[in-house]
C-alpha cells in the first residue's frame, strides 16, 4: 500500500524517488490509498479511495498524481472485501513476511470510539496536537470556574 495525501485545494503529494524505485516490483499486489481534506483548515477528512496498481505501471501512477485524474477507485469496504476474498493482494507468504508485514515494521493503530456509543457524525476531525491541548485546557478552566461559582 502506498498512501498519498492532498491538502484542501492543493495538488496530490508525488511519489518519492525511493517509492518510484521500489514500487515496480510490487505493482501486482499493491494499492494506492488516497486521502484528502474537505476544508481549508485540513481538519475534515474525506472518505478514503483506493486504486489497485495491478495492470498499471509506475508511469501511470505518476501521471495520476500529477493530473489528479485517477482511474475508477473503490472505497475501504470494497477493498477489504476484495482482499479477504483473494480478488486482490497476494498469497505469496515470502512477500507477506518480507514486504507487507516484516517483523521489524512499525505500525500505528487508531481506535475510534464514542462516549455512550453515540456517533457525533460521519466526519472525523483531525486536530493539530497543540490545538487539541489548548481546547482541553480551556475546557478544564471552564469546569474549574463553574465549580468555584457554585
């Protein structure tokens, strides 16, 4: 999987030299994850789109990212269904062990949960760490003032 981001009203991030040299051997099982933002503050994340690399060349991917004209993509649910049924990806255990899930790989797991199982909306806001800390401090101060006033 190769992820590329597009900030609001900006161009897509391009492939690095390293990506352009390593991806050709992985095109039969790799995908492009495209993620972008809906707002100028780059906090409203749009739904993810996935483009399968199978049948394409690196030159195609470079052109997609430069022009923003991508072939038909699938959403995350369709991607997971295709992976789980073997329609895309690889079953080559050596590739899985050495390339996809190497023992020394670093992973980030993001779990999203809502208080009392209530879902605030379909949008997830990405907050800058400093902004989140500021909001947290403001909320704490507000609670402290309320307590003093009572």
